[in-house]
C-alpha cells in the first residue's frame, strides 16, 4: 500500500543536540511538507518542498533544517537552535504544491530529556 | 485562501448523525472545501471535499450551501471510533497562495458518547 512513513514514532533529545526525523513516501508525490503540532493546537507549517532539490521556509522555520535529495525522502533536522522543540511533528505529501488532499504520516513525538 | 470558522467542540451520541458546521464566508469561486480528521496521536486523515455540489462517500456527506459561505460535514451513524478533531479547510486548485495558507486551524473536537 502507498503511504507516508515517519520514524521514529518517539524521539528524545538532549540539550544542545541535533536530531533528525525521517519521512519517506511511496506515493510518487512531488510536494512534501513538515508541520509542527503543539497540544490542543492546529498544524503549523515548518518547511515545504515543491520538487527535488527545492525547499522553502514555512511560518516557523527557525531552528529547523531540511533536505530533499530524493523525491521519496524529506528529512527534518531539529537543531540546537530550536529552544522549544517538544511537539508532535507531522510529515505530509501531495501530488503538487498546495494541491489537496494531503496525505499525512502518523507523526513523531519529540521530547526533551 | 479563505479563512474558516468552526465550533471548538461538539458531542454526539453513538448511532446518531453528527453534523459538523464550518463557516467560510470569504471563499472564492475556485476554492474547494476539504475536511480532514485527526484521531489522537495520529496524522490527519482526508475525509471528503467539494466545490459547490453536495458530495457523499463511504465515510461522510458534505453539504455546501448555495452561496458556498458555509458547509456541514455529516457522519450519518457516528461510532466511538469517530471521536476526533475535524478540520475544515478551503484551498484553491492552483498555486495561488502562500505557504502560510497551508496552516490548519484548531478544528472541532467531536466526542462520540455511548
């Protein structure tokens, strides 16, 4: 079955450490997205990518970085510059940028040790 | 993209129809109404979408008013597994917006009870 796979499901970060969240899709979608969700809140866009080797900042990109070297993969790195990284991170994809529906992974929950 | 307004929370008895409203009074002619739901600790799941005609699929029905300024998602026979946060969003079909318009609001928390 086609879909989006995020790993790991749970991740813990130490102070000053960078961590990378994985997102892989086999839907042959060009566009991919990373969202952050805080408790009781909606989804806020961190980064998005329209196509391979291209990505743009979303509303809350500070402290995060991404790469898009392959169509299937869009990893998100939470850097030490992100002072409040504890959140639920969701990866999504769509056929093209801003096209709906978006398909979402099941998320990674990041916590600080 | 148009802004949407949804009630914060709703309750529904199991087996009854759940009717979730959404206001999108600034919707423009080329924008679709999409509904997603998010069950706790999972990613959002696409439910249904429509432009101006009512739509039905195996999960739900979508009723859009004639002036398209509001819509209602109907779950005809709600079950406990339908307990989730339901998001109504409005999107154009072309790359006419900025990335910030991809944000999902806080949605409606539907609690289905016995």
